[in-house]
């Protein structure tokens, strides 16, 4: 009789050790995982190294799917109970949108000079926002997703580059411990890590938004090559330029959003010069202070972008089934 192989399947921080026959089918594996996690087979996605293109076929054997003894598998997927709760929330959102549309139809008609902006607003946007219902405070996560989707600088970039994203959702830190963002099929779905590792709060908004710009660049280029880096830099520059044009003379954006610029001047004024001592605010010229501010900003942005690339799953080798 053929020996079994050992698989380690992780789901939401829990590891399941399975002893299975390599000639059993993926359908049988999915059924076993359903018994363990209550996630139905149709909702299961298995992530592991050396998966094959045929892995979408549930009738192939585990051997043909690239599963070997000791393979570590990451499974993602929601239970039926969680989906029912999410569908109920979506139904409530649709009901509210329908009521608002009906009220708008009854209101006096306002003539616009052109319909271009309205069409762009409708087409180039995030079409659906989905928090993870099994994590704490999904309503708070939805609030963050809405803030990102309605961010005027992000909307400006999406319309300028004609970006359309079907679903904007979040990453579970325990399921994706090494990732900050993931773009599936160039805009079919963008996932962002909104929460801290312990689920006790949310990450800084400006950092999440920078990750979002990174993932939006993957709508055009998948690998982290020079074309991608150039577009990513352009998107971040356009976001900053848009906010600068809106916030001339103030740090408050429209619709109540708060613009929080980096305090690069303080960083520059307290920086050190190799071979010298710490400089005082009045010792340098305006040009010197600006030069140090620019160097500090470029160094920080380069470091942040390197961290983002290392924490981005879009260009990684893992495949799904």
C-alpha cells in the first residue's frame, strides 16, 4: 500500500497537519478541509510553492497538483456563516443606495455643462468595498476602505490613469504575515493590510494609502521592474501635487479629510553631516536646508518603497487554486 504524505495547512493562524495519499484527489482534500474549518470547497483557495496550472481541476491527484511530503499550504476562504453576514450587510447597502437614488430622482434636475466628470467618477473607481467579516470591528475596517475610496487625491489619480478596481478589501495579518498589499489580475481585487498584527487597531492611514498607490501601479505592470518603479513614483508624486494644489494656505482637505504632511524640515534641521557636528536652525542657508530636506525625503521614500516591494504579493511566485 502506498505511503501517505504529510501536509501542513494553515488557516487563520491555526495549523492542520494532514496525512493523505498522494493519489487522492484535490476534491477529497477540499472535503477534509471543509470538515476541519467549515469553509466550503468552492470558497477555498490553496497557496503553496510549485503549484501547477492544472491545480484548478479538483479531480486531479495531489501528486499532479504539485503537493509533496512536507508541503506547507496557506488556505484562505470564508465560512458560509460569514458570507451570510456579509451578504446581509451588502443587501442593506444596496437598499440604502436604492433609497438615495429614488430621492435623487424626485429632486429638481440640475443641468450640467458636461457629463464627462460624472462618467469618470462612475467608471474609474473602486466598485465594491469588502471588509473581512470574521475580524473584529468590520464596520471600522469598512470606514477605512471608504476613506481610501473617497480620498480625493486617490480618485484624481484613478481618473487620470483610468484605473478601475472591482474589489477593494483587506488582508488578514495572520493569513498573510509577510504582506502589506496584493493586486489580483491587474485590478480585479486589491487587498491591503489595514490592521495591526494583534488586531488591536489600524495602521497609519498615510502608510496604507502609499501601499494602495503601489498596488494601483500593478494595474499596469506586474513585476517590480523599472517601468513599475517609474509609474509608482509618478502616482505618489501626483497624489502629493494634487493635495498641495488643494491645500494651499491650509492643511485641511475638502470633505473633512485631514492632510498630514511629513515634517521633513525638522528632520533636515536636526540631521548630521559626516565629519561635522549637529547644525543649528540658523547656521545654514535656505538652499542648504532645502537640500537636506530633499535628501531626507528621498532617502525615506526609497526605504519605504523597498519595504513595500518586499511586502507586496502581486509579483510573488505563489499561485492559487
